[in-house]
C-alpha cells in the first residue's frame, strides 16, 4: 500500500505543477483563443530569477523560508513583467490577424526566450539550493512526503482558491469572463479588453513563476531548457481538462500527473510519456472538448 | 623452357632483388584518413609517424628502418577489405588499425589468412576479441562492455551486493551499457537483477521510478546515462531517505554532476577512463605532437602511440617478423606505453587500459585503487 501512496503523491506533486502552468494556458486561451507557446519559458524565467535572488540572499546570510519567500515574490513580479511584455510585443499587434500568425509569433517568442537565457546565463544545469527545511510535525503526519512536496501541494491548493476567487468574485474576473464569452460584446459594453488580456497574461505568468520556483526547490536544479517539456506537458494537461476552463486545467494536470506516475510505477517508466499522450488521445476521442470543457461556454 | 618462363623468372628475380636491396620493416596503417571520420583516423596516423621517426633515429627495428604503408578505408567496411588486400600485397608485416569497428571486422579475416597481426587503437566492439574468431587481433582500447563489466564486478565483488537494479536513459550509450550490465549480472550468478527500467531524459522528476527502486528492494542501482538525470535520481533517492548504492558510468563522472547534486552526490560511484595525465610517457608523447603539428593531439592519439610501440617492440623482442613469434611476445611481455604498463590477455584485449572506478568524496571524484 505504501507503494501505491508513494506513486499517488508523486503523481499529485507533478500534477500540481502541471496544473499551475496549465492555468496560464487556459486563462489566455479562454479570452483570445491563442495557445501561448512562450508560457513554458515564463516558468523557466521564474525559476532562474528566483535562483539569482536566492544566490544573492544566501550570500547575505539569509536562509530557509525567508529567502524562498522573498525570491518567490521577485520571481513572480519579474515573470509577470515578462508575460505582460511578451503579450504587448508579440501578440497585441496581431490581434486582428488570422489565428495562425499569433501562434507562429508565440513559437518564435518561445525560441527567443530560451536562447536568450541560454546566452545570458549558461547552457549547463545550475544547482538550486534546498530552501525548505524539514518540519518535524509535518514529517510525522506525512511520513512519505518530502517537505518540498508538501509545500508544492499546499501552495497549489491555496493558489487554486485564489484564482477561483479572482475569476468568480472580482471585477476584473467578471470582465475576464465577459471577454471570454464574447469579446466584441464586452468591448461594446465598455470593458477595456486590452487591459483584461494583459491581466490574464500577468495572472498566468505569476502562476507559472510560482510553479517554476517550486519545482526548482523540489528537484534542486534549473536550466534554460526546463520550460520546454514542462510547457508541453502542461499544455497537454490544459487540453485534457478542456482548454479555456479553469477547473479543467487543474483536473487535467492532476490526471496527467497520475497517469504518468501510475503508468511508470505499475507498467514501465520506459513509456511514461506514452501513457500521458495515449490518455490524451483517448479522452479527446470520447470527449473532444476535454474532461471539463464545454463547446460553447468558457471559464 | 620457353620464352614465357624466362620472362616470369626474370620478374621473380627482379622482385626479390628489389625487396632484399632496400629491406625495411613495413608497418601498415589503416584507418579513416579522409572523409567524415578523418578526425578519428588522422591522429593515429600521426602517432604512428612520430613513433616510427623516433625509432628510426635510434637505428630502427632489427637493425633496419621502419616504413609506414598508409591506406585509407574511410571507416567503410566495403572499402576496408580493399585496404586490407592492398596492405597485404604491399607486404605489410604488422598493421596498426583499423579505426572503426565495422571496418576492422570486415578486414580482419583477410589479415588472418595472410597471417598478419593487427592492433587497433580505437575499435571498441566487444565481439572483435570475445568471439575468438580473430586470434591475430589486439587492441589498446577497452571494449564497449568494459564499463558495464567494471560496474557490475564492483557492485558484486567489492560492495557485495545481492540485489541490483539497472536503470538507463533509453539512449544509445546508456541503454547499451545497461544491456551489458544486465547480461553480466545474469552471468555472475551471484546477484539478482530486481529491476530493469528506462527513463525519459528531461522529465520533471523521477519520483515514480524512485518508488519503484524502493519497492524492488535493490541494494544498488547501476545507471547507464548522463549526469542531468543521474543527479535528479540520486537526490530524489536521498531525499526519500534511501541509502541505496548508486553506481554509474563515464557520462556521470562529470564535475556538473557534483555541482548539481551537491551533498547528495557524496558516495556515488562512477567508472571513468584511467587517468594518464600524470604518466611521463603520455606527457612526452603529447609534447612531441604539439611540437611537430603545433596543435593538441586528437582522438585515440595515445592509444595509437601505445599500439605502434607495442607492435614494433614485439618485433624487436621476437627478433623476427614471424606471425607466431610476435604473437607469443605480445601475450607474454609487458609494454611501457603512454597508457601505462600494459599487456595483452589471450583474447587480445589490453590489460591495464580502460576504466577505473571513482567515488565522490568531499565534492570530488577520487579514483578507487
């Protein structure tokens, strides 16, 4: 039974990270129907920024939660700024163009950001210090989990609540939902759609940055390429759950994480990716709009 | 006797007179001297030339100078047979080469029929020596399975492990090593293979695999692959409180591994090429290359340097170019080369060349003697 729970937690942790990134894909897709391929790179930039801040703080003698929290805040701000800028540079000028143009622009942005970090930083893996200390009472409650895994789960759960709150109950959330349902109508009713889109990018990028920092502390390393595969998987999760749907992104992330974990655990880790994509095909055949997706209504 | 016989006879004398008039020891050098893989073959040719030059200034071998017969095989098996035929007809006494395993394999039986000893500085295919089909073949490089053999022997004999897991990254290098490790574990009959798994490089984390290792009850993991994945697997294992031994390969014996895995890297074993950088003969051989070509030596240079020395020393000691006599010397004697003091086992593999086991101690790889 320990084995089952071990795999369960492994899938849950991975799934939470996928879900955090997938939310960014869904938020943006919900409003402008663009697959923001540069999103994985924002996640990577979040992790890198946090590493730089943490290194500085460690030199100043700061450790543990304080350093992590401070670096997380800087990473979120920095990544949000990147997300905002990417949208302004690469997508906004193409708002009226055919749907293919922003998509290509997104792929280009992804390649650009990846290579920018490669050149500005390093092509090697960099170690990320282990900032989450052992907490003895948590260790007793969850003997199977490392502190980083507990932190990932708790943070993700909290952020899901926050995002749901923002989308459901704030004015900006209402504007987002309005723009998602009918952009032209929202515009006619006086909603500043450009601002709404910017906010969606900022929110999505912040979540990706949090995911980046969490995974970096969990696995203890970062490199310029880490966003590519994570972004691809998170995109899969978003499609799996129903792209454009916020609960869908979470469900998709978790389902994907478990599929990989249990597939690897009970069958063979040789085919870890195959399970994930097989599941995607299976669900899209049965329900083309994804698990939680509906063909018409969004968010 | 007709006219024809007279002409034939005169040809015969012409040939023999020529050969006896300017007698040399002929060292064939076969390999890729042009084409895509020239960078593998040229360093060996240069090594042979430098060794021969040095020996000739000291009076040559058996009192006659050594002559190099260079033939290009572009690393292609179908051309290698022509190369071999040419070298045989030009009267090569011994051959240094070939460079690529495929080309070597294609050419070997021709040399065997002609009773010529062949020594490769770079052909690593295990079959070449292990099949026993080519008693004329020797090499100064460890075969492909040498690392797997060392890793498995170390786990079973030094660490006394009974249950082993073999994990690889599905790549050519990692999976190849893992396949050999699996074979050697089965052949040893002293340990049990409890898990054999491949992982996807670049995945977010490997905790599912680590759970699997934990459940399998393996006392040691043999990993075939490179350091990014190894660092992640080791640190995940240690974070979960597992003390399982971790034994890996040259792809992991890299400073980045220690940098990324940090304190979790402590105690990890990795096999890697023997360190020859402090061997005075190696230093001298590299210095000669730098002086003559004003560039650093390329791939397999030292292996070829050692092979040429072994071949020519063996002829000198055998006092003959006779196939059996050279072979007997090669199997019996020790040779001082840039690769260290080496000898050849009965299959033709060099003993003392190849890999040693290293362990991470205080943030650095330390060779285990």
